[in-house]
C-alpha cells in the first residue's frame, strides 16, 4: 500500500521538528516528502511536490497559512491546520468542517486526525477552497460576535472582548493592545487597520500613535498640554490637530 505524501510547514523549527518526529513515530501511513519554515518555502514545496496531505501552521513568518493556500497553485490536498487558537476559534474550525490540531500536539489527537485525513484522501475528498475562505472570514472578524475582535500576533490569534480594550498604541507596522487587568498583546496589523475595524462611536484616534476606547477615559486635562487619563491611570497625549474634534465629539466646551 502506497504511503500518503505529506508536507509540514511551521515557522518555529522546534515545533516543526517535534511534529515531524511524532508523525514518523506514530503515523506509519505517511511519508513526509518536505518541510518548510517560511511561507515562500512552503508555497514552492507544495507546487513542486503536490502533497496529498499538508500540516500547516496558521501563523507564519510573513503572513498566515491562509495567505499560503491562496498563493499556492496546487490545491488538491487535505489540510490539517496546526494552531494555538482558543475555544471560539475551535468552534469555527468545527463549523466549517476543517481539520485541525491544537498546540501542544497530543499524540492521540494526531493519530485520529491523520486516520481521518487518510480516509478522506482515499475517497478523493480534499480540503475545498470554500471551506478555507469561510474559516478565514470567521477568524479575521467578519463573522465574529459583535463584542469580540481577533488579534493576530506572531505566535497565535487571540480573541478579545472589545470592552476589554483600553487603548491601542502604534509600533511601526505592529500595534500594542493595552487591555484590562494589565494585559498587553502585540498585534501584527498596523493601527490604521484597527481604526477602520472598530466602532468609530467608541474608538477615537487622539494621536498618530494612539487609538483610545472613549468608555475607558476617566478625565481630560485641557490645561496641561491636553492629555487624557485612562482607567489604568496612563496619560496619553492628544495631538493638537485632534483636540477640537475630540472636544466636539465629547461635547466639551
């Protein structure tokens, strides 16, 4: 019986090597024909080797596993996503009937997922583009509950309640979410993307570097250089050209 050809893609070499080890040890029906740690390497391998099965990390070096699948020309493969997602995202995988493994990898779950994938491959049932598109829309906010936002970082995607956001700070092409309970998340999207994504009646850009949640403002100092005090006691500067607009918005005279 011919083995199922597989490729493993993960931008963390330790995770990649561990998964390859588990597959070689516990999934004898698979033949790993390639592995990659970057998106571009992965695309090249998929197009060249045309694997029947693909183990794909969601968060890659430059972009996501969704970007990789969109750019690869070979599509007749069964995809098993490898992810550190939380409970909400798992519901999204199940709803869209997309196969997944949670990090850290459990051997029993790996065996079950591989057996299921091999049965599908034997019946020429591969992961469909529509499944991937639906999953992508779900985990990038389009179908999220209204009170949740997906925040992609370099290692995972966090799902955060909008009400927990105090402010977001620009850090080049990244953004730092400052949340209640002194939590911080570094996101891989820039501040402008979140400004368009979040409700303009609640979130206001007071400065090139700051997008604040107006419900988390405790006071505005008009005399000492115009800054606002947030509920976590941090003082954030209000750019001069945005002061009048903010005051009008808040009906401050």
